[in-house]
């Protein structure tokens, strides 16, 4: 199993304690974790360098696995890639790229959301802006000699400007729509189409997928910042029917809580469903899950990244305590961890594959994990003409 960490294509590391692979090794899995170039050095588009260098790093790691993993007791014909957030988006991008053909046997996408794919023209706008801040030419050669701290500072300033002034004329529509200055780019070489489109056309049709999200992803982004308390749903920009339905299904919920539920579905749950539908359309098999256990920490609920210590069986680690609390359910960690391993070994978990008639989704919760047929189907259907 090959792990690709998240971090919005800006930060993160395979060495984070939550990603400790001890439990996987204990259970007979050869776990490979990789690092890849992030931010400007991973995803700026230069005229003198290939695009998507961060994804090229991931491909290099997968080729290394093919050449060397047998020496560690692994089987190069049984490679499962899995990742969360931008790591999950990386999995989707790799699955859609011809360059990864033959390197992947199975794929797991955790909270990948709507993969932020930038156009080449927009990526060049960002590259030019960053180069101007650093007073260098917008080339890979010029960026090679930039002090790392100066690069990080300029990168952070650019991201702040994008957040405060999301002007499509300045940054490009794909950058503003995704809210991300750095990420996978439609470079016409490694990536020629958005992942869902490419997968729907048959990319990776022979690769089984496990894909899902947490029940309340967006609470991680709204609660700590105070936006959940200050939010007014009418300002979220969604149609009245969507707002009314979500509010009616959550009687007594605050406007911020309703907004969090809408954003969770728009940015995470529905993109996962659409990816599964695209794979099914192309003749592939997908299995959907939802992580629904709520942490008692700071009203975060079943938020983004909460499933990670359960998948890695690291809930007892001190690094997990701020997220999962002091008494996380061990049985839930055992169930998720063993499910991921079962999928890697057999290409399917212990529930039916997704289909548009029954839409089965395994819900991981405590004290009960259960298969739910089309959870919150009325809300899912509202997005059919939008996402």
C-alpha cells in the first residue's frame, strides 16, 4: 500500500505521526509513504520544466515500488495507492493519467473532494505573479536559486491576496473557482482532462476504487475560524431550494451548521459520488463509504481528516488526541483499518459496489457500522443539475 499525504498541495509530510505504518506492517502489509514537491516548486508552470512536478514525484515513487518492493516482501502486481484530501486528489489525478498505467492495482480516495485542476493559462498567471514578488524571471532556472524562506513567504503572501481578492481577471477562473493557487495543472501531457471526465471515458476502468468522505468535512474549516458562528446561509450563494431543504432536515441547527452541511456535500460528498458514477459508467467497480463518528473536540463533529487515525490505527498516539479526544472507539479503528487492508488484498470491501439504483454506502460509526441505502437521498438529488 502506497500512502500519499494531504495538505492542500502546500504542506504536509509522510513523516507525520498519524501516518505511522506500524499497524499496517503488523497486519502483513508493506506500507510505502512518499513525499513530493509542494506549492510553487511542485505545481508552478514554467517554460523550461515539465508541469506537475509534484505528481511526477509520485509517479517516480510508484516506479520505484515496481522495481524494488519485492526485496521488502511486497508484490509489485498488488499495489494499492491511497491518499486523503489533496493526497486523495493526487490519487484521482494519477488514476486519470496514462503515465500511471501499470503502476496501480487498486485505489482509495479519502475526502478528495472536487479535484482542483488548474488550466495551463491560469497556472502561468500564478507563476508570473509569484516571480514578480520575488523579482526573478518566471522560469524553473530562476527559481532554483531562491532562498527557501523567501519563496515560502512570497508564496504565503500570494495565497493571502488570492483569498482576499479572488479576481478571475488576475488569477484565472480555475484558480478562483478552486480557491487554490497551486495544484494539478491541465498541462496537456501528464494531465489532459479533469479526473472525473477522464475516468468516465475509461481511464483506470480495471482498477477497483474505494472512495468516500466524512459526514461533516467542512466543520474543520468553519468552526476553528469562527465562521460557523458568524455565517448566514443566504450568503453562501446556494439556491433557495438547497438552503431550505438542508435547513428543514436539521431543525434547530444554526445557519452556520446548515452552511457547513451544504459545503460538505458540495465540495466533498457529491464529487465522491460523481467519481464513483463516472467509474461505473466506464465499466469499473467503486465502493462508497462515509465516516460519521463525531469527535467531542471543539464542536468539530465528523470533520475533515478525522478518519485518518482510524485508518492507520493510530488513535492511541498522542498526536491524535487533539483531534479524536481521550477516549476514541478502538473497535471503530479496528474496523476501518482492517477494511482498508481487505480492499487492498482483494479489490473489494465487505459491502456491495455502488450503483445508481440502490446507492449503497458503508457508514463507519460507533457503536455501529452499517450499510445505508442512498443516505440523505433528497439532499443528494438536489445537486444533480449543479454538480
